[in-house]
C-alpha cells in the first residue's frame, strides 16, 4: 500500500520533468528491456554502468538540460495564468467575499473570523496520543514511525478576535444522536476523518461497518449514539475515469466529466444530515476534460492534439456543479466546504528531493503559501461567495466554509516528512527517502480543523 503516492503524482510542475522521465524510460528500456516511471536519476545511476550507456546518457543529458530549462519557463502553463495574474485576481476575490459579508465577520457570517489568527504555544499538548487512538493509519503515525522532535504537538490555533477550545466530544456525540455524516474527498480528507475519529473515540470507539475493497470509502458506527460517519473516496468529486495502476502510476490522462458529479456521493446524498466536501490536489494533474459527453479539451497534455483548458475554468465548472446540485436538491443537509490544502515541499519538489524539515510553525508574515495553492483557494472562495450570495433562493439549505487554508499554510512543521515510513533512517542518515509534506501527522495540527468544523456546526 502506498497511499502517499496517490496524491503525489499530481503536481503540475511534474510537467517540467517529463522530458527527463522520457529519457530515463528510453535509456532503461534500451538497457534492461523494462520501463521505469519513478526516480529516473537514481535508477539511471544504478543501472547505467555500461560505458556506451553512460555516453548516451551524457549526450541526452546535455540536450535535456536545455529542454528542462525551457520547460521550467513553461511550468505555469498547466495553470495558464502568470503569477502576476494570480496576484491581480487575489484582490477581487477578497473584496467579493467582503461584499457578501460584513467586515470583521468571517465568511460564514460569524462575529469572530475563526480562520484568521496565529499559532500560540500550548503546553498541555494534544488530547489523544499515538497510543490512545488505534485509528491512526501508519503513514500519519509520525511518533510511532520515529519522528524525533515533538514541538509540533504543542501549539494551538488562536483566532485574533476569539478563542477556540478543543471541541467537547461528549457534547458533540450527544447532539449528533441518530445523525449521519459524510465526508467526501481525497486522502487529505481521509487524514482529517482519522483525526475526527480519534477525537471522538475518547468518548466512544466506533465500529467499522462497511468499506470498499481498497479501504478508501469506509463507514463507522457509534453504537451508543446511533451516529455514523461515512468517508467517501471521490478525489475529483465529479465523474472521473482514472487510469492508474495499484501503485498510483498513471497509464494515461484521467478523463474528467466536469459537468457530472460523482454518483458515488450524490447517490447517497439523501441519507446524510451533514456533508463535508473538499476538492483538492488531484486537479493539478494533467487531465482530459469532458462536457456533455464530448471531449472539450485538456489540461496540460502536450502529446495530445487538444486545446488547452484552464484549470480555473475546469475547477469553477466543478464547484458550480456542486453548488447547483446542493441548491436544487430536495434534501437539505448542512454542507461544509473545506478549502484547499497547501503543501510545504522545500529545497525541491515532491519528485525531486523536496523535503519539509522545519520544527516550528511560521509566523504569519513568513509565508503566504505557494502561488498555485493560493490560486486554487481563491477560485474556491469566489465560488463559495457566489453560492452564498444566492442563498435566499435555496429554501433552507445551509452552506458553511471551513477555510483551513491559512492556518495550514502556517504549519510546515506538521507533516510526516520522512516519517511517513517506519523508522526511515534505520539504515543511516544518507538513505534516500521520499518525504510527505502534504498529509499531516496525527495527533497534530489537523486536529484543529475538526475543532473548527465542530465549532461551525455546534454554534448554530
Ligand atoms: C507512541 O510514541 C512513542 C514515542 O513518543 C513510542 O515510544 C511508542 O512506541 C508509540 N506507540 C505506538 C503504539 O505507536
Ligand atoms: C448507522 O449505521 C447503522 C449500521 O449500519 C444503522 O443500523 C443505523 O440505522 C445508521 N444510523 C443512522 C442515523 O442512519
Ligand atoms: C490538430 O487539430 C487541428 C484542429 O482540429 C487540426 O487542424 C490539425 O491537423 C491537428 N494536428 C495533428 C497533428 O493532428
Ligand atoms: C533542512 O534541510 C535543508 C536542506 O537539506 C538544510 O539546509 C537545513 O539545515 C535543514 N534544516 C533543519 C532544521 O534540519
């Protein structure tokens, strides 16, 4: 099982490495009669001891250095707007949100903006441990995997104008008697659900009553409260044909039906009282877009003769389809949209030795997040603000924004990093390990997402 890679063969910047990958594949298939999709450099170093191969490699390297240089200039092509464009769009997004809401309120109309603040020291630490919760999946169980530093556990989120305390699991379960929750999304959302279950299992441990073959969609039942949590695996939220093998290696571009929601969650929608939805990193992958059952274009498929469709257009289309479904559905659960997750790879990208080795949060001024992350979240804020503005016509459907983006941006220290694997440096510090700077350690900073989510629904 390598759940980590499901979300990591995604970065649009991977496009820059395409020529290298192609060369690596070519070389390796010449020498070994096999193909290799991963870690081309390492593979080459191991396998290219033959002089001829070395020479060939050198020649190709010189050529590719130039190609790589050019493709780096192209790296924003997958998001066909320049960073300057993105910055320019930031302003209208913020003011649109401010127009919809009163100043000083958060986007949900709460008097205190829960999502603007800072991380402050919290000597009492997390409310559960790697030992008290048995629902932590191995790649996020950082302590068990040997992460040596523990400072990342001792921070709490302090909104500027109010306080958030850890949510009261007993009060929550009592309130949620006979209710059904669904959380729909990708592996970051799964990460959040594990945290939620750990926080709740202090009061009652649930029983897993259902799951799909790969344990990606799962359902838990809290017997004494007749309360259920469903985790629904739907990384694109829409109908998608994904061509990946079990290791998460793409065989060809995904086909995304950007006007058709994923039946997996819409077919169950009527049975839920609360639905948490989040889009995410999978949208950064190259993909063929289908509308009305016709291919309308593609997002970064240089090899196919298709017109480029902007990520902004496609993501907007998806979000609008979701809000329009919520709006027109007869059933009116409370719907919470959780915003984009930032990643914190430094000193490289996820595919080129990038890592995250900080041990403290950023101060707010130190980081504004990456352009592409801000860009995607801005699209989400705009779509949400538009949907809220139309709420009067919704006849009672409720919609809330769980805008965890900024508070997550400030926590480069809270990812598993190398400790997604069990004792990664067992065989020495120099061993090359893949870092995870996208998912979150449990316990850890992601627990606060649930504190805020519960606060949003309990402070009705
Ligand atoms: C929990 O973490 C501690 C280190 O903080 C470790 O000694 C212990 O073995 C871990 N237990 C489990 C069950 O992961
Ligand atoms: C929760 O799931 C259990 C077991 O599948 C089921 O018996 C129960 O009716 C469900 N509760 C609600 C509130 O839907
Ligand atoms: C690409 O598509 C365009 C427009 O559909 C067509 O005119 C052109 O011949 C195609 N090129 C190739 C190489 O197929
Ligand atoms: C993090 O890694 C970088 C690059 O290897 C290194 O320069 C830096 O000193 C490391 N920081 C810490 C806190 O280990």
